């Protein structure tokens, strides 16, 4: 009996070594939207652990735009080793990288993009074949243009983009997630409001005590604003309004500095369709830089830096008085004392997961994950399918994103495309609240 046990143990060891020897290295490279970089930087390790991978490790490059997560001997994938790379550039690159319609990184062909080489060497950006393209909007929604410095007030050279839509007709797609956006202002954007001494008028804008009912001291001192309306946003980002006092004497008079995303960004397209004019009324987003007043920025991080000014010069940030928009979960990184940025409500609500799925907030889009199935290998297929399925489950949203990000299945109010306004449809996978 002991001999049999030893034989079985030896046989198992041999089989284990044989399995390890034949384990394949499977690469899944996700490229496009900057918001997706932030999401998968939190979710990729959870995914691999859930799929029985061992030795899961991850790293990001120093720019904060390229990440990589690796796991070994993944039981859900036949014992293969899996590496997931994710890079945030711009959403329109999702389609271009899968159709080889451009080659911005000078790689061997247009299907390749520079991404983090490995967990051990994340700052070494090497040409990798893109497996999945991540976009905040459908390819056809990229019909914007922008002309200005690449990094706004931080220069970077002229950057001119004119888009007429990205043809994604040859690709398949899934829509597992909902991408939230929000507004951010410089702390110096201030206004006066009625205090609790004003009773029912508490919280309303005021220029003097008389506006709050006359009680002495009921019009409080100016403080950073906490809300922006669609009417204000349309007039600010079209370049129509130029001073905060244009919205009334309640606001501290100072020039408005609009921090806008360059065309090609999913955030820029979402803003164009969801806020500015997507439903048939509003105004066009400004398309040309006006130094000191209108700046374009390549990434979400660049936009926050544009808003984060503390002087009247633009040498290291922006002029005070700036306002911009970005992924709503950027709010988790702007509350520190080193930041002069504050997340504000839009039409009276924050872009949180609860507000979005329950129909209280409309500045969001459905995520588009594009794929060219003909280029997906047999070894990649089960990982790709598992990855998109994992992202669609409400309970799998990483805890660091769970306040803002929602899955499509939990949405009670939904829209099928950028030109549609959200409508009540009922959730496929209802959540509370």
C-alpha cells in the first residue's frame, strides 16, 4: 500500500512538472481610455486571483499611464500564466489599435502599441499587440476637434486633432461597465451663499444680507463653489462666459479658465454628447486654445493639473479660477492639502454609482470594449471572455472604484448610445440602493 502511495505521489509530481513545462504565457493587452487604466489597475489582480492564479503581482510605470499585472499557473485557464497590460492614451486609440489605421508609436505595424514590458520592468515601454480596445464611447461618437498645446498650460507642443468618427464596423464589442464623469474647480472659484440664519433661503447664492431675508450676517463669506449647472457648463466650455461674475455678483469676479480635453478623448466625446449639445440643444465646445482662458489637455491627469493652480501665472499649473471635467473617481485623488482642486456637483448631484444607476445624474457613458476576434488566439479566448464577464458583475467592481463605477446590468436608467438620453428600463441585476 505504501508503495502504491509513493507511486501515485511520484506520478502526480511528474504530471505537475509536465503541466508546468507546457504552461503557455498568455498576454492580454488593453489599450485606449485613460479611465480604463485606472479601473484595471485596481481590478486586474482581483480578477487573476479569482481565476486561481498564483504569485499575482502588478506594477505601473512612473507616468501613471501604463500598468501590468501577472499571475502564474491559472487554474481557470488550463494552468497557463497570464499577463494583463493596460495603457491609458485616448479612447479613439481603441479602434485604431485594432484596425491598424494608425501607428503613433513607430512599432513594426499598426496593431502594436508601446506598453509596460513586465511587472519587473514597467518603465520599459515595448511594442505589444493590442488584444482589447477600451473606449468611453462608441467609435462613431468621435466627431470633435481641438487645437492647442498638448498639455495645456504646461505646453508640450502644438496638438491638432480633427475627427469625423472611427469606423468600428469590423470589430465586435461588449459593454460591461458604466463610466462616470464629473466637474472639478480650482479652490479659488468662490461665491457667497446664505447661511442657516436665512431659514428657507439657506444655501442660496447671495450678494448681501438682503438677498437672504435681511438678517444681519445671513449672507456668508465667499467659499469654493460646490455645484455647476448645465447652463453654466455650456457657457463656460463654449467660451461664451469669460468671468465668474457673469453668473452674478454672488461670484468672486475673476477670469474663467476652462480646462478642456483634447479631441480623441472619450471624456471629451462624452462631454460633447452628454452635456454640451448631444440631445439637440446647447452649444459647441470651444475648439481653439485661448491662452490663459481656454486650455486643451491630453489626459485626465493633465486636466486636473490644469485646474490645480495657485497663482496668476501658468508656469506650473493654470491660472486660479479654473474649471475642468474628468472621470468622476478622480475626486479620490484631489482632496489632499497639496491640491487646489475640488470636485463639485453637477445639477445638484455628484456622479456617484448610486446617483447614476438610479437616474439622478446623467453625465456618464457606457464603456465599449472592442475586439477583433480573428486576431484573438485560442489561448487568449477564454481569458478575454472571462475578463469581460467578470467586469459586468456588480460585486466585482474594486472597492476603490465602487463609489463611482457601475456595471451595465445594475443600471435602472440606461441609454443605448451617446445620442440617447437615459430612460428608465429597470435593472437586469438590481442593487440596493
